[in-house]
C-alpha cells in the first residue's frame, strides 16, 4: 500500500520484468476501494476502472479532462460521527469529495494526478502537479527526498520551487570514488543543480523547478511515508529553512 499515485515508469518496469502489478485506489471514507485494475483489464499509469455500483465524477475538469475526483455509491460513508460541519464540507448530495485530482480516459480507467490543495498555478495559467515533478526528479540517485511547492510571485500565480534532501550515501560513495574525500556544500549544490536539470528535461518548461533549497535532514513524514507538507510549509513562510536557494 502506498499513499500516492505510482509512477507509470515503475508500473511498466514491473511489466517488463514479467511481474503482474494491479493497482487500485481508495479512501477510508469509501470503505475503502473506489477503483481497481483486474487481470482482464489493466493499464499502466492508471488505478483501474470504478467498481460495480460505484460512480466517479470529475468535477470541473480542465481542458485535459483533469479535475477533482468525486465518488458516489453504497461504499461511501454516511458522515463523520457527531461532526455535521466536517460532513457538510466533504459530502454533497451523496457525492464524496476526495480532494484528489484525476481524469478518466476513453477506456473508463482512472488516473490520479495529485492533490487539490497541492496544485500549483503558474503565471501563464498552467496547472502543475507537484507529485509529477517529484517523481521525475526522484529518479536521480543523488536525490533522496523532495518536496515541490508553489512560490507565490503574485496574488494568482506561483513559480515551481523545491526543497531537496540529498542521498547522503550516494554522495559519500561519489566523493570516495573521486578520491577527493567528502564533498563540500558547494560541490553538492552544483551536483544537485545538474541533477535537477537532467531529470527535469522531459518535463514541459512551465513544470520545471525554477529554484531549489537543500535540506540537511529528512523531511517529517506520516506513517505511510508521505511528507508532512503542513509541517514543512510554515518553515518556508517563516524562513525556517536556512540553506541558500539555488537556481538550476
């Protein structure tokens, strides 16, 4: 079980190895499965088609058909116990607002794009999903963890910034291989800058990281190993992250 969408390249990698990988999607409030692949119908990059009697609606889709995933069916909860306010915020005429962004393709297969609250809107009005950018950059052997976020440059627009925790063992091995001893801060920053450029080149220009900050320790994470953005974001706004921000 993972707490985020699986990168399509990883799913295809399992297939190339001859291993069957079937993905599904669900939330506790939906008892919990919403959609799933099956041996007779699977597609890398998706989480399958809706289960029987489960309806999926893409609310306010953009030009690419991406919008918030709403779910309706006998699997959806009736509400939060003794919390009418929270129930009203999450249920609308039987539809459960998942808070996840996704789209349904021509084969009725659902894909997960990211979280509504994490969505970044660029100056030219383009939508960027941090999870997509993170998946690309995490392919670098020198990036252990990364959090991509929107840095506000106006009331309605953001630039793509990132906080990166380098892969320390890989950096140590590289320094040893180069017989130069442990790498210094400037060397690490230079290397990560190259990695951000290299692994971000397959992204559209508006999705590429404009600036990044190096982090000296691991990110705080949930029990499902997801970065606690709500903990890190205040550090950003208050200047709690002190390492210099670099432009790739």
